């Protein structure tokens, strides 16, 4: 072999190693800032769609406030599921725990006239449901799904009985409804809306949209909404930055290893389910006393299950969970405030998202020299072209699509996110302490 060939041989290897190191650094940076990056990308995309379609409801302050009203109970249920499943317990019973929260919160607020008493009672009611689930699954080894479904069925019947017993004869009450309930205080910075009003009315790209979102987040917010928003970073700090959180998550990953290191696995699972039920109960209180002013039978409307879907979309992480809850709340808010034209504008947004998927799949195929991503690109391109044509040649969407848009969005997001999910390794396991 010649000297030149020998000298030039290591160069490609070195260049490839440098590229791999750079890609690894970029991947680490993306994982660290991906939630913020996705939120900013979604904001820019919404602003662009609003500019093209003229649908100001997409980023209006009223839409943001309505989105929070829909997203908060879903987010609280999802946080409850996050605590339980990080400890290895599947909590299908979140829906029933929310039902406990709605009824007990309403009863305490009605009898005392104090909304904070209602909040405390609703959290305690949900916690009681979580402890029932813990007794069944942790102590007696009942299948997690069976126990959760039983709690959901029990909650509906038990709360119906209590409503007939206590609300039936009350003025304004009934067999499935409580009397009028006291309201929580509203907090905010009203001067911000006055300062940003000229910017909102200007209609400028990005600036007007940012002003609308900031106004919605700083005006007329319920104090319970503020507490719920603060629970997201608090959950992250507790579960990922404390010794308690590390031990709790170890119970969901490998309880045998955790036990061998002296961790009280049963105790941590009980604690996780108590917190899980309390968060779901708080979501129930929000539905009864913030989103509404009375308790009504069937008020949860499946939000416990949707919260689980948002948690799965978020890959069992608080930031991703917040994005999932916000997505569902946003599409539900557009259904209420924007009606068909605003939902019609989302077709353009979905087409743009699919175009990004196409570009990403093609880049992956070129980089990894594989054909499978090209099949994904072809499917995404066909769907994107269909959605683009639907938007171009129509002016609205059928009312049935408007009503179903939150559920369609949830299914689409879960389908797109399914390839990168990694649940806790020990989730759903009927674990027993080793003897001796």
C-alpha cells in the first residue's frame, strides 16, 4: 500500500466519527429542549395558519382561556396517571377518582359555603379512591385493569345514591345535580390586556398572536388553574430531582432491585396512588366548581381516560403530558369558539405537519440508507395532499367533524407518537415482596 493511501485512509473514519459526535450533541440538546422547541414551532405554525386563513380565533385570548378550562382537568388526570404509572401501577380508575372529586368537592363547598373546603374535600375523595386501588392492587394483587374498572363503576353508582340522599331535597338540587356552588377567586394582571390591545388588534404575524396568548394567560385565571399549572414543574422537580422521586420511579422500573437496596416498595406504591387519586380528585373539583358552578352527574365525560391518553402521548413525562392536554383543550376550545371555520383552518395546519413528517422521513432515509422511512414519507405525503385539497376546495367542515375534532386530534397524535414511547419497565406487574 502506498504512503498516500495509508495517509488518506483514516480521514473518512475521523470525519464520520466527528459527524457522529456532532449528531450526538445535537440529539442531547434536542432532548433537553424538545418541549420548548415543539411549543415554539406550534406557535409559529398557528400564527402562519392564522395569517393565511384569517381565522383570528386560532390565537385569540378567549380561545386560550377556553383551552385552559378544557385542558386543566385533563392535565390533572394525566398527572395522576403519571404518578401511579411511574410507580408501576396502571390507574384506569382515574375517571372514578375524578367522579369522587366532583361530588365530595361540591358537597363540602355547598354545606360550608367555602370553595377551599370543597377543594380539600375533593382532593381527599380522590385520594380515598386511590387508596382503594392501592389496597386492591398492591396488597391483594388484584389485576390493575380490573380494579380500576371496578372503581369507575362503583363511583358512578355511589355518587348517584349520595346525590339522591343529600341533593334531592335541596333548593336547586336534584338526583343528579347539586345546588349552586361558591366560586373561587380570579387572579391575573388586567393591565397587561390594556397594554397589549394595540398589538392584538394590529394583526401582525407572530406579534399579534403572542399578544393574544399572553393576554389569555394573564387575565381572569382561576386560582385553581394557577395551582394546576404550578403542579407540572412541581411534579418534575419531585420525581426527577429528589431522592424520593428516584426511589418511586425505581419501583416502577425494577421493584426487585429497589427492594434489594432497602426501598419500601409497598409504601412508595401506596404514596404514588394516594397522590394520583388526589390529583384526579382536584381535576373533578375543577369541573364542578371552576368550569361549572354546580355538580352534575356524568360531569367528567371520560376526561380520566383522555388524561391517560395525554400521559401516554407525553411519554410518561410532565412536559409532554402538558402538550397532550393542551392539544386536546385547544381543539375543544376551537369547537366552542371558532366553530367550523376555525376547525377548517386546522386542515392546513395538519397538512403542514405531514409535510414536515415527509421531509424528516426522507432525511432519515438518506442518512441511514434505509427504505422503510420512504414508505412513511409516501403515506404522509398522500395524507397531506388530501388534507390540502380538502382545505383548498371547501370552506368549512361537517358539524360531525367539528364535534369529533378533539378525539381525532388525540388519535392522530398518539399514532404519530407511538414509535418513541417507553413506559416504565415494571408497569402493570403484580409484584410481591420476596420472603426471607
